[in-house]
C-alpha cells in the first residue's frame, strides 16, 4: 500500500457527568487545577454522550477537527494542550494486516483528523465539554497506544475542561484536587498537576437503582461561561474561599460515605446543599452571576416540599452553570412518579419555560409506559 494511502482510525464513546459536589474555581487557569475536590456521577452512555473518531494518515497536512459536522478551530489553548500532552506520550503502533508501522517519533509530524458528535442537541443547553474532552483524550490515547491508566489520562482530559477528567470513569467519580502547587507550566510533571486527577469511587453497578431526569428549562446559551464565572468567583467571592477550605473537605468525606452505604437521605441532603451553595457563591460574586431562573427555583421548592411531605428525601436536585434541573430519584418507582408530577406541574412548552425532559437511565421509559 502506498504510504500516502493509509488511514488508521479509532472511535470511542464517552458519557457526560453531573457533579454532586461541585467544582467551582481554579487555582491555576492553564493547567486547570481546582480549588477543591469534587464528586460526580457519570450518566449512562445511551443519553448525553459524545462519540469521537480520530484518524491519522500521512496524507493529512494539518490537524483538523469537526464538531457535529462543522469544522472548528483547534487553535491555541485547551485543544493544543491536550494534543501536546498526548503526543509526548505516544508509543509505537503496528497494524500488520494493513502493513502500517508508526514509530514513537513519527507522531510528532503526523497530523490528525478528529470528528466528534454529541447525541443530544447542542442547543439543549446541556454541558458537552466534559464528555467531549474525555472522549477526545481517550480515543487519541487508544490511537497512539498510550500506556497511561485511566486516572493518568484523566489528568490530560482535565487540561481540556476540568469536569472532563471525571468522565473517564463510570459510576461515582472523585476529582482529587492534588497538591496545592502553583507551578506555571504547560506540561504535566510531578508536583504541578499530575496528581490532580480522577479516581473511581464505585462503579456503575454499585448504586444502579438511582435514576436521573434532566429538566431542560432553557436551551439558550448561558450568558456567563463556567470558565469566566469561576474566574470571577475566585477573584471576588469570600464565600468561595470559605467553601473550598471549610465546607467541601467535610462534604467530600460525608458524600463518599453516603455513596458507599447507599444512604440516599444523606446523599440527597448533601447534593442539594452543595448545589445551593455553589449558586450562593455565584450570587456572592461581583458582579453577581445568575444561572438559575424562576422555573429552576420553582422546581427546587417543589422537590423540597415533596421530600418534606414524605418525611425523607425521595429526590435530589442539582443545577450546574445554567437553569436546567438535574433530578436524581432514589429508585425507578420514585422516578416514574417524579416524571408524572413534573409533566403535570411543569408541562414542556408552556409558560413554565420548560422544553423537555432527558432521562439519565432509559429503563424508566419502559417503567413509565
Ligand atoms: C458547574 O469543567 O465546564 O459544572 O474547567 O473551565 O472547562 P472549565 O469548566 P467546566 O466547569 C464545570 C462547572 C460545573 C460544576 C462541575 O461540573 O463540577
């Protein structure tokens, strides 16, 4: 086969994750090192996920990337940081069937084509960078035969988008903040970011009766991106300092315990409290950032009332940098009831401003009839 003709490809799929103890604030903007640990749950891949195909060929004359069919710039910054980290770790690759042999040093001059698709409408206002960067790093690591384990890869995905590091694993995942060192460098070396990585707390089977429903409150692009918002919070919010030092370390321990013990009451209480504190930090930022809207607030009140009327939490809520509600039901039965109640009180396309519901676990579709 002529050298110019061959193409080697890898395709991977990565779901997004939802933080139950939030990451909000960086201590290093380039390396993307957080001010606190965070914990998330990874959704099942049938719903919010990214599929990425990466290809290498001697006939490619530059690195290029397409997102949902549209070419995007790979220019400076986060994409380049990830590509650089991966290329520096690439190993020999041999495909005897196709007669292809790529040596470690070849990866520095070979170019890549990357095509990435989200299986949910980008306009839905749901975070896609977590799944996107995790999938990019994972598929490139396979293509270039990296020897790093998932946690080490997560430290590379982290440089694409902080929350992406947690999508390298299923189940419940902790992003460990790593040592508090401020070494300005774009490379991962001991002590400057290689220990800020994700670890799996429990796999997807551990607590598989939880069901996640996402209420898409608004599909509009958020006014303040997470990156900008957390920068402003770090610069101006005293509450953020208190949260990072005093509150989150204790919550992380309690949340890990709740997850290990399937203790839904503690889990829900911590999840809701942490979401509310994250939004309080946003309010404490100058100028204040408003991610939730009236519908988000009404959903919170509704869930709080329901939980109180039963006497113990049935549903947990959490909101990221936008108005969409992520609702975690303690089991399928509750999830079915929750969906029915939501559809009644917050019907999509009404003046409630609600667009649709996305399910984190497709089995509820059957249960709900
Ligand atoms: C509110 O990971 O999107 O969803 O690191 O700047 O890319 P960058 O930010 P990003 O922030 C996510 C913030 C959050 C909370 C979380 O997922 O922990």
